[in-house]
C-alpha cells in the first residue's frame, strides 16, 4: 500500500512540478510557478543564467516560528516533569550537606 502511494505521488510530482527535465520546467502552469525548478546554470549555447530569486527568511519570520514552539516545548517538559514527580518515578533526593 505504501509503495503504491509513493509511486502515485512521484507520478503526480513528475507531471505537475516538472521533475523530468529542463523542458518541463519552462512550462507555465500555476503549480510550477509555486515550486522553483532549476536544474541547470547555463543555457545550451553556454550563457550563464541569472541568479534565481532569493526568498528571504528574516528575523521576524524566524521569531514567529521559533518562539511558539519553544513555549509549547517548555510547557510539555514542565508537565511531564510534574507527572514523573507525582508518580514517584523520578524524584530528586533532598540531601543535606550540612555535615
């Protein structure tokens, strides 16, 4: 079942995104514009192609992604530590070093 799904997804990718070659990348379809397809850096005559457009991933975007996941991770770890302590699975010992 998994192989059939993988085979089907590869066929869709080859058909719509243009993974078969350079001539598929030059087609103008809505899906191929969304997914960049650049397999070569020079033309058939030897000319160098211009640099591709760079999508910047700025500090604000990175912060929007990182901060919520860090917060959720700390909540999960705090709740799990409380659960372990509640069930006496991992409880730190109170050692008095006042000898």
